[in-house]
């Protein structure tokens, strides 16, 4: 997890001053490293019955790997799309964002049908006791496929397991409007982002008797359930990363006082976390969480999740050092080379996050299916997790190789 590397971090030769706004043009190693870490955590978290999930970072505080993914996506988008807006103008920048939305949309559709097919196949064999279609709440889709196909393609039917990419698409659609507002006034842009976030706080607005003002999207035509990841809430963390990378927000100073405050916030989260309740038996913490769900609500991105994430991200940003220099070993020994190799692999996974994410969501269901058949001993579950790690790495390197267009021979014989 990392705080943004702003244009002030970047090497002067690797950034451009365009229309008065500093824009990073070099890829930040911290972005790739921590996004790679998030990809592995997401795999663990989505594998059914995986004891690894009892100890992932999300169990120690309010925020989790979703914040890393969305925040880093905001940073990456500032690099990938911000330059297009600066160099080619708003219309072409919007066109490039629209193309990315198109890619993510079809990744979402393809992922859904792949997983639905697997569930249907396992159930159709009659060999397994578990109802796999029901385990993902897809029964309605298979019993009323025609209507739900319309909902699937129009994003009015969004099952819980398939809700991250739709959220990401909506936030991407917001990007051109944010860029337009930033050209008028950056503070106006921040005010609009904050206002949208406020109206996404469904639980808090309900408590205030203003639930009619809450904004979100319907998740299924036959009920009042809404998208689990409310994009109007989660855009706050996305555009925070975006703003840091664009240079709209200055990088925070590295001071003992700020480090101490952030460390205190992170430590204070532990008693209120899953670990605090499960391992230390803090009954009062469970009652506090129930009474204050609106402040830590994951669906609407409650403010205390935001505070916890920024505190933890700042500490990781400080630990990584200027430009991520502490991620790179300085020695020439075996340990240094091993460390550099591990960091390089993690960064490769982070660089191919969309492909790796989609694959991990599919592979997590396969891992869960395998564990159902071989039983969840510590050894077997650990082995399945390590196979999953290896699979994500293989996908990342394969996608990077394909993107390098190896079929283009520079000097044909």
C-alpha cells in the first residue's frame, strides 16, 4: 500500500509541465509494487474457505486491498490518461478513457460468463454435494436467463462477486468531468468530489432521515439491493490517488510528528478490527462497530476507512523511501539479488493489474472448488494458495510478453 508519488517526487527529466500542471511521465515503482501486493491479497480474499484470509491486512484495520486497488488505479490513471488530456486535449482524452471503459466492460462480461459456466458445469455433473450456482447467488440468473442477460449487459444486474469492475467503470466515466472541472478551478473540482461522496453515504443519510438523497445504482431488478461498491463513494479514494499523481495535492512532509500520528491511527484501529474482536475478545469493539457502521461502511466507503487507509499508506510511502529507493537492495550478495528478484516479480504483477485481477477472480473459484474436493488442511490450503500465486505471476509475465509484440521482428533474416 502506498501514498502517491507526485510530480515533486519524479525525476525532473521524467516529467513535463503542460498547461501549468505537473504530470508524471515515468512509472513509479511503488505504484507497481503495492498494486502487485494487492493482487495477491485479492486472490486470497476471494478463495472460498481460505484460512489465509484470517490474517490479511484487512483483518487489522478498517481499510483493505480494495482501497489499494482503487487508489493505485487512480495513480495509474493520472499517468496513463492525464498526459492524453494535457497533450491531445479534452475530447481525445475522453475518447481514450471511453476506450478503456469499453475494455473493462468486456473484461467484466467475459469474467462473469467464464465463472458462471464453471459453476453450471460443476453442478451439472451431479458429482458434487455443493450447489455452486447458489454459492454465488446466481440461481435467479439461470432460472430467468433472458431478463437477467439484459440486466447483466446494462449493469442493472450486478452480483456481489462481480461488482468491482462496474464500480471502476463508473469512476472512469467521471474522469473527463473531473479533468474539465480542474481546468476551471481545482478547488471547485475537490468540492464536487467531496459533495458526490457525501451523497453516497447511504447509511449516514438514512440516520439523518435523508435517505431519499442517497445515490447508488440498483444491483438487481427484483429487489432493492444496490451495488455493493458504490462508485460515488469509492471515487473519493480513486481521485485522491489521481490528484497526488497529477500534482494537485502536494506530497506530505516526512516528519516524526506526522509519522507518529499515522502510526497511532493504525495502532488504534487494531482493537476495533477483526483481529481485535476475534483474537482479543473485545466485545465492546463489536458493539462499537455495529453502532457506527455508517462510518466504516465498505459499500459507501465510510470516512474512517479513508482515514485508516491514508495513515497506513503514508507509513508505507515513508518506508519505501524517495522514489521507492528502499524497495531496491543495494548490496551484491545473494540476499540482495533475491530481494530484487522478488520485488521485480511483484512489480510485474502490479503492471498487469487488469488481466491479473480478472484471472484471479476466476482462479479463486477454481481454488475453492479444488479445496472442496481435497479438504482444507493447513498444508493443502497453503499449497493451493502458492499455486495461485505462481499462476498470477505466470499470467503477468505472459501478458507483458504479448504486449511487447514479440512477433514484430526488427531485423528479419
